[in-house]
């Protein structure tokens, strides 16, 4: 029977290789799949016989699978999908997911979607875990939580500055005005108020400006405008602002009719003395850009994933806020992970405990948003292994046939 067990082990090994190759080929389109490769070792049952020189005379007793390794070192192609919720790990690391039972799993497949609660989930419904954000600020020291990326609103952000980039025509006559600049600001309730900046030339290179807002915004039912800021603009011979002799201070907004909580002090409107944003040249007076740091309330319209895993949401107000940050796990020994299906792995004693942190730190890879990592199966390599396994199976089957013929001949001699 020993003669049959040796080629029989070869048949079984070849069959296992065929199964591994077939599994790889079956998962050639599975996102995040890592190809598997079998490692074989020979079997020796007896080692006590030696020759005249004392060297061991060993006859092998077959072959066995010593390990099944997943190719975590080769990254699959990163395919752009254009889907906000999709993402891929470029480099080492795994996404962290949570089953409905509470069990924590790890995956390379980033073909995530959102559920009806607006949470980021895998196709099988497992929650994607990360660090939460409060008012747009991510707390990476907090416990991991499911990431919320849908049905969100951004609060109102009161303006604290306005910036106007403008040029005043140096050919303007003394006492004449230049076209006004306008910029909306937002109070603590998110209500927009329009500020108007008016310019008057006093003398060549010397201007005054006033900042006004509708009086009705301050006292309901009134008309006209209320002055909320003013200053002097003095320009050098090269058209740049003389910050030493100019007054470009602060705009003070009084308590507003809509019940905004406190008066607002607005920095601006022409940058800082270190970096002014207004000039006087022989070009037509014009305003080229305006900005403010305030926003009205808004609802989430889209989001993108940054390389460090931060999910940046864009709202109808134009505001952008961090919604959370995807966490990434790494292991001392990836080969020690056990596959549980659905593209998921679980940690074992062999893999070591997951080391969880931000993408791009501690040897962890970065996140590519709007993409997924494809399977790293190489079809040409798998076909080569398929041919070798087929030949090995045929050769071992031939050995069994030969042993069977010899056994039958031996039995015939006895009869």
C-alpha cells in the first residue's frame, strides 16, 4: 500500500493546486482579491537506514501542501469608477469593517456604497469604520465609529473677514467716484447681508472708501444704507498701497434685525498691511475677486476622499467640511490573516493584532478616492500553473497505473 500512497499524495497535491488556480481564475474580476499560491513539501516516514558510508538512505513517501500564501505584496490595478463612495488603499493596509454581529473584519475591497441611513457600507452591508468629525474637525484619538456620509447639513458660519481684490483708475478726477465693490457676508444665523464698498478720489494717489449695508438689515422697516466701516487709501508712485499712511482697518456690524446673537467685527476689506489686495494704476477701475469665510446653512451634495482618508463634504452653501476619516489597519504578518469570504479577513495569533491609524502614516498606504483596487490575478501565470498541475496529475495517475500493473503481475506469480 505504501507504493500507492506516494503517487496518491501527488494526485491530491495536484488536485489542490488545480483548485487554487481555479479559485484564482474565478476571482479575476473580484475587487481587492489577492491571488493564492500553494507551497509543497516532501514527506519522509523512515530515515533509519544507512549505507556503508553511514549516509542515510531515504526514499520519499510523497508530497503535502505546506502552506497557502496570498500575494499581498502585489497591488492590483487601481481602476477609477467615478463613484464618490469607492476608494482603494495604495500600499500596505486594510479597510476596517464591522459586521451586524459586531465582529471587526478587514478588507482591501473598497467598492463601498451608502445605506438608507447614509452610512458607508460594503456591498454585503458591513459598516465601514473610521474617525468621526464634529463641526468639520476630525478626532483621530476617538474610538472607531461607522462613517456618516449622507443626509447631512452644514451649520451657518458667521463671516469674520471679507477680501476684495480691486484696482482704482489713477486717471479718475478728484472728487469723482469709482465703481463700487459688493460682497455678501453671513451672520451667526446664516442670513446673507450685502456690503457695498464705495470709493471717492480726494487727490491723485489719495482715496477714501466707505462700507455700507442696507439699513433694513439693522432696523426692520427702515430705508437707505448704514455705514459700517471707512478708511483712507494712499498709493505709492508704483501703484501699490502705502500701508503706512493708509487706513484699512475693521468693519463693525451692529446687532442685526434678524436676531443674530452678537455684533460682528469683520476684518477687511483689502487684505492686511503685509499683503494688501488693492492697487491704483492707469487701468479702468474694476473688482476682480471677492471672498468671505462665512457660509449659509447647506445640505450635502457630494464628497471626496483625500489621500489621508479624510472624507471632505461639499454643501449647497459652497462650504466644505470634513465628514470623518477612514481608518486603515496594518499587521505584522499579513499571511497570518484568515479569509472568511466576502473579500474579508480576520486577525489571528499568527497575523498579530491590528495596528490602526491614519492612512499614509506608520507604514500604511494612502487612500485613492473614486477608485477600487482590482484583483491582482495574472491570467498568464495562472494558465502556466494550470498546465503544470495538469501534467503532474497525469504523471501521478500513470504511476498508480504502473504500480497496479506490477501488483497484478505479482499476484499472478503467486497463483
